[in-house]
C-alpha cells in the first residue's frame, strides 16, 4: 500500500485507556466501507453495559439493571442509520445528528448544538462519525472537547475524508489513563484496514486493555450492494 497507515493493534497496546473509540475507513480491496466502535470502563457503572443490535441500529443496554447508578452518559444509541447515511458516536449526540439529517440539515450544524460531556473533571470529548453513501462513499469525523482544564468553553473539530483503499482513521476519547483523564488531541490517527471482518474484529478486541474493555462492534458494508455484515463482542455475556 503506497499510503502509510499504522497498525491499530499497536496503537491500542500502547494506551491502557483510550476510552471509547471510532474507526472509519475502507477495506484493502476497495469493496467495503468499514467502521468499528468500542467502549471501555473503569468504574462498575461504566463496565455494566452490553451492545444490542436492533435492525441496522446499535443500542447500549445495562448488563445488570439493578447495578445502574447513573444512566445519563452510559446508555445511548451508538449507531443509527438514516437512508444512505450511517451515524456512529460515543453518546446521545447520535440522536441529535439523526434529527438534523431528517430535516435535511448537516452533521456539522447538529454538533454545533452540542458540547463535551459534563463529567467534571474529565470533560470527556464527544466523538462522532458519519459514513455517507450518497453518490459515492465518503466520511467525516468530529470531536467536541473542552477548551481548557476548567471546562470554560467547547472547541469543535471536523475532519472530512475521501476514502483510500486499506486506510482508516481512528479517533478516541482519551490520550491515556490518568486523573483527570487526558483528552485525545490532534487529528484522527491513520490506521490500516484489511479485508476480513473477523480478523479486524479480533485485532481490535485482543489489543484493548483486558481489564477495561467492555464491548466492540464492527461493520463491513458492501459498496456495490449496500448489504453489510457485523460482529459484536460483549465482555459481559
């Protein structure tokens, strides 16, 4: 591959707590659009979750409802599909983006109404992605993050990509573990994408920190037919 891309497994091994992460890209053979979403957790409340598929959408449910402490930032729909667009995010901004697309408004305008999460002192960034299949495949990624350590204001960054065969982009909430947890910074990381959904799912899952990983979802979408296959792993099962 002429374009240099990193091994996502190596990136994950070097970060004990990337938090929640989104990968979007294109398979090496150029036939599939690819995305992955994972969640992690340090507290019992954050770890008490599972992914559940509902049609083409993905939901998060509590694994043990009796242990839920605060559902506000941990229970949401990470993936929703509207016509020829697929939304993937780390929070309830999924619904905000969906509502804006329904009224023929934009990804960017939707996120202009949102901010980072109100979880002082971490002020966790909201990360979002949009796979757009209208005319030809393209994708965007966004991060909404605190302007300073005090959460004074919100900075918003959007990245737009023309897909390249075998190349994806990876954005995650945290730069590593800590207290407070340092936020992701810079552009989404360039990562390699293969052709096999099972191999890619295993690569990501096996390299997430064993103590902190919670759930992973991967989808490969055929660009010719629109049909897709998915893989889902829940640590709680």
